[in-house]
C-alpha cells in the first residue's frame, strides 16, 4: 500500500464539486511494458482545480490526480533509463510524434484509466520515462511536465518563435505563461507580457521580459505599441482570450502567429477576424504536446539550463499540504508552480 491523493465526491468547500483526499492506495501490479517510479515531488496544474470544480470533461471518481512528477526509477521495465536514475514522466498518453495532433485516444495523466502522479509510487508505460536534467532541484523538475510541454509546443512548434522575434505572453504568473517567457528569453526573443497585477509584470521583467501591460486597462494595446517603439509582435502565446485578444491585430506583424492553448476569459472561444487574416496572421490551437516534443523540451531545458519558477514547495504528501496547494491555485495566490515534495 502507498499513500495517494484520491478524487472523491465529498468536497470540502465551495466552489468545489469534488474533494481530494490522502488515502492508502493499492497500485496494480506493473505490466511488462511498465516501469515503476518512486515519486520524489509532484506539482499542481489549474487542470486539477477544474477537475475539483467538476468543470473538466470525463471526470472519474477514485482517480489518483496529478500529471506532474519527478522521481527515481525503481523498476526498469522496458525503459531505456537505468534503475536508480532520476526521471521525469511525460504527461501525454497516446501521442507519439505527429506534429499535427495525437495519433490515438489522447489522454492526460491523472484521470482513470490513466494513472496519476500524486502518489508515493506510479506504474507508468516505459515510453513515458525520460532522464531528468541534472541542474534541476526536485521541486523545479516536478514543475516541468504539463506546463512546460504546453508552452514548448505553443511557442516553438506552433508559433515557430526564434531569436530576434517579438513575442507576447499573456497572463503572466501562470505555469504555462512563465515557461513560455523562460523559453522565449532563452532563445533570444524580445518578450512582452500581460497581467492585471503590476507585481507580476515587474517579476516578469526580472526574468527577462522587456515590457508588459495591464490587460484590464482599456488602453492596453496602445501602451503595448508604445513600448514596442515601432516594432510589431511576431508570436503570441495566449491562454485566455478576452477583450485584449480582439485588439491584438493592431500590434501584430505580417504573418504573425497566435497559439491559443486556453480560453479562461473567453469561454465561448475567440474570433478569427478580417483584421487577422488581412495581415496574413495565423490562429493555431495548441494542447499539450507529443512524446517527441517532450524529449525536445527536456533537451532545450538542459542545454539552456532553464530553471522553472516555483512559487511554493511543501514537504510531505499530507492532507494539510494538499489543501494549502489547492487553496493557493483556486485563489490565484501563486506566482509559478505549487509543488509537494514527497
């Protein structure tokens, strides 16, 4: 038996529909194609909050939640990594290498029939096990998988960002946005951000952003254009939509690309208007990424010695730490990833 964070039908408070409880869990025997990883740290995503609110598709009670983990390979299975080595787990299921989208029935770890990472050990298909970059702490490494992969695909596979490009990252402070900022700075792009919190814009500048605007300001796009000083945006990594999205064409370069990975401020979606196609701009949907992109992302992180931003790191898979982590994300009080070291 191991400890795990299990999805239940007993929420602790509003606005949650489900609960997350530390319980003893009896993992199944590993199959021939599976490896066993002894988990050292896990990280939360906003996906976990949507699940607890009952707003995520395909919710299955009694699932072990979690898609992010770093650990030590305990049983090799069919993995190419040696036992005893520190490893990261790709959070995508049934997506090998196709650049357009998943080849099979795409799923994300943390919802049955897939295993979740919020446990002391996890049995995982050996194909999903990768060596962890050595320069990272356990907390930093745990922060990578879901948010890092989402940002990498949006920024590079979709937006084709490169050195010298002008990149706009919206909603800075969230995990994906901070990874997109880190990656774009590492490749030599000029990065600008949006947030309603001036402290988050200030923090982004400390991480290498050249400017930022308050997306709630009705003059935000004019402010952005002023900061750009005649330059135009080549790539946008956006997870929200919202009113600022409608004005983006005013600051977009010819052939600019918007990678949309979420719609938190536009639940009904965003519009591809004449202002965009008239500038030869592209709007591309982006969700997570493939196993091949996960490997490329880890190579990029290792080569450029990128360090994820960890907001909070708690010690121990306890109910108290689970509740603290959920509360931080639910109230937007984090700046970076929230991690539990096991």
